[in-house]
């Protein structure tokens, strides 16, 4: 059964743009953003609705909305290796002002999009961020989100000869 993406986009977009009176309005919007990413998985159109909608929410100050935007972009463009998406996500990976949750989900999203690509710009930025946090004794590396960060890095090398190195790094992060 094929999914009629434009129809489902209209149904979910009312939740993205609707302002609810209740305090959970961000959660409704985040769910709609995530649904947008899921609905656009593997869909390639000239309109590029997923990037247009989700891209603007990568700069949102709300953690649920920003998280959903990153995961939605990762799902929508999984395996596409689209270079134009890097500018929306990569700055959040190395930004010290964002939480480890946001940084990790951005890294995981890049891992989804560039799986197996061994992209040097992305991997060097991720490794540099991890090394800086480690050298600074940053306690955020002890959070559960750090494992998602490393997973995003490992996905870049999936299937390659350097995958064993990434697997070793992931195992050393686990308890």
C-alpha cells in the first residue's frame, strides 16, 4: 500500500502550526514533526517538504521540537548522503551551549543520513567535540545521550574497514 504523502502532510501540519492552550502544545508539535519525518522517509520530490518544515525547527529553543526535528530529518533523509542538510544539523553537534541530548540527536541524525559514507567533515567534527568534552572533564559524557552521539559517529563508518575501530569506541563507552 502506497502512502499519499501530500494528504498526510496536510493532516500533520495542522498540529505543527496550531497553538494549543494546554501546556503540552510542544509535545503535539513535536509528534507532528516526527510524523513528518516518518511520512517522508524515502520520498523524493521537488517540493522537499520535510526539509522545508523540519529545517526551520532545528533552530527552535524548545528541546522537544528541536529533538523531533533532528530525528525527523534523520528518518526522512536516511541514507541519502545529501550535503545540503549538513548546514542544518552539524552546527548543533559541536555547540557547547546546547544540551548533550540535542547534540547527540543531531549526531545520530547525521549518522542516519550519511550512513557508511565516512564523511570526513562530519566525523572530524564529531570526534573533535568528543575529545574536547573529554579533556574538559565534561560530565555530560556520563549521560545516556552520549551513547547516541557515539552511535551517530559509528554509523558513518558502518560497513567500512574502520568499523571495528568505531565498535571498540562504542564498547568502551558502555557500562
